């Protein structure tokens, strides 16, 4: 009876230790992934502020064809489905004024799964059509990143007006 008690205690201790170790690894991995997604977001901001379509294209997820593209840009006023359409949208807005100022101190990372992360960043966006006065508004930008064979890439861009 005593031997069975000791064996049960030993097994319970091993299971608890393994679970604690796995949780610690997941938290460490999640923290590293969060920093990688923050860095990717800042790379996106730099590309957009430079109106650099090539660099912007490199941070969006690829697919075999545009029909299966996981990339979308959905805002209150419009929606673009597929990487090709999203890139056309940026090509048009880059003809005018377009500048982002993210508040990274207020950014948040949410690990959705081992290969999906959400980033939230309040961001001042200054925009205007060519030859028109620009306006600045704050958007609560939510984006989803997936881990691909090329590293983290964004799939969904969801800016929500703050007011």
C-alpha cells in the first residue's frame, strides 16, 4: 500500500513538473513571438511611411493564388479581399498623403494559437488624396499575423476609427 502511494506521488510530481515546464516554454515562445510580431508591425509602418510597395508586400502572407489568399483589409468604409487587392489599395493611397504614427507603448499582443498572433496598436494616421488637404485621425489598428515558412506575416488588417 505504501509503495503504491509513493509511486502515485512520484508520477504526480513528474506530471506537474512536466506541465510546468511546458507552460514556461509556451510563455517564453509566446513572448518571443510577440516581439517578432511587434518588429514586423514596425517594419510595416516604415514601409507605409516610405510608400514602399515592395517592402509592404514582403510582410503580407503569400498564397498559391489570389483566390486562396488569406490577406484582407477591412475598414468601416471599405473592404479588400486578397493580397493583390490589398496591394492595389495601398498603391492608390500612396499617391496622396499617407503617414502612420503608432503608439507602441499602448500596443497589445494576443497569442491566438501557436501560429497566430493578434497585435493591437492605437495609431495616428495622416491621409489625404493627391492635391487635397490631409487630415489626421486615430485608428485602433488590429492585425493578425500567422507563422509561415518565411516567418511571421500579416493576414488581416482591421483599422477601427477611435471616435
